[in-house]
C-alpha cells in the first residue's frame, strides 16, 4: 500500500517492502505549453555534498560511475514523465542520501517558473513488482520566481532506506542547486582580481627585450658528404674479356707502352687490376717463323725470341736471341761424318787405271 506524504514527511521503505533491493523514482508534471522540466539526482556524502561531479546524474550524464543510479532520459513512461532507477545494493557506502531535484530548462531565459507547473509529483516504486511504496504530490501553482525545486530524497537511516518529501525551491535554477551541493560542472570561475599595489611600492617596468636563454642542446657537427665513387656503364662489355659480361666498374689500366687510361671492366677483372702492380696486361704469344717461299734456298737463321715480360717466366728450350745453339752431341756427329767422307774420297782418287769416257758416263 502506497503511503501519501506531505511536505517534510518521510517513510521507511525497508519496512514497507522487507528485503527491498532496488527502487524506481518516478517524477511527473503538468505544465503550460513550451515549459520543459528536467529531473536529476545527486549522490551525497555525510557532509551533504556530492562525491564528485560524475555523481551528479542529469540529462548530460545519465549514469553514476558505479552504475547504481541511472536516468531514463526524456522518454515518458506510464504514470511518469521521467524515471530514475536506484540499485540500493550498489550504492557506495559513503553515500548517505540521494537528492532528486527538477529544474525548468532555460527557465530564466524564457521567463518560465514553477508557477507555470500546475501539478507535479514524485513517487517511489519497488522494482521487483512495480508496487508504489510512497508518493508526494506538490501543491499546485508553485512560487512565481523559482525555476528549480527539490522534490524529495532517499536517505539511509541505520540499516534502513527511507524517503522524505522536500519541496524546496531555488530561484537560481539548476546552477543554484549544483552550487549548494558542491557540483563544479555548472560553475563559472570568477577571474581573480589583480592585487592592488601597496603604498610606497614601485614596480619596475618590464625590460624592452628578454635575453635569450642559453641553449642546452649541443651543436650538431657539420655533415660531410663523401665524393662520388666512379662507376662503370652497364652498356659496355668488359675491356679485358667481353665474355665476362658488362663492364660495371671504371678502373685505370696501365699498359706496357703508352699512358694509363680508364677502361670498363667486370667486377673480377676490376679487382685484379686494383690489387696487381702495373702494368696489368695479357702477355703476347711467341712469334712463329715466316713461311718458306718455293724456288729459292732459305737461309737458316734464328728468329728473335719473344721478349721476357715482367711477371712471366722466360721460354724454355735451346733457342736464344741471334740464331740456333747446337748441343755437344750434334757437333761430335758432324765431325765423324766428315772423317768418313774424307776416307771415301781418298780411295776414289787412288785408283791407277785410267778412266774411259763412254757416252758421257764414266766406266772402269
């Protein structure tokens, strides 16, 4: 059974519904056209101030940080224009009361007060079954200068939860209620006044310019750009052997005769040129004797051997510059042949019989 309350009256909700764990606070009103009341809730500690700005639940903050108090928004429900649900088991222990004010949106700017609200109410329902436990109907035709009004409050009384009908108005609107309960969200900080100079004091004028503070950053060393390295052209083949592929590196080649000049070489040849003392070149092949011309005896003469180049071994054999060199065996053989030939000639000339010439032939 619902308990009707007058202004200032209270009722124990825990006795009305033993084992009560959650309630719904419904607020409703009948207003003139264009008047827009908004309900809110403040979770206060023992000093009567909100725990924090986040514990001020209204149309811009629909839930407390712990989720124990939630605003339904501006959607009306059956019997109420707005509702706020409270989970009593999740309310922080330092919260001693939850205050439910209603303010008229832009009431001062529009010239609207609770004098434009002919009828309003607040009630408490058990969430488990929806049973109404207590109700407070405000007196019709409120004060003509009040734009905000505290309808009621839930508060702890020992181990019980109780509800009180308040009905206290504020001409300063929601900002006045927030100020009384310690909310900083709607306050505008006043600028601190400049202190007045004392008698006999002199404030020196500011300097024309402030000296630059010394830099604590060490200067960076200058950037040194390395000279460009020579590189070959991939369009040219290796100078030393075209079969090696493109000459990708430019190197200085020192020929045996002539002056050094740059050439394009492959990577392998370029490394050999750069790591071998000059001259770096391919040794010439040994010379071959000229061909024999028919019809004329050919004089036997030696051909000069290929000059020995630095870095290569001298050609092996009996050939020397200026002609042939005969070995000892060849000389002995030539001497023996001469002795045999001389003996044969001597025998031929020692025959005593005269020679007869017949038909231009010699016969014995």
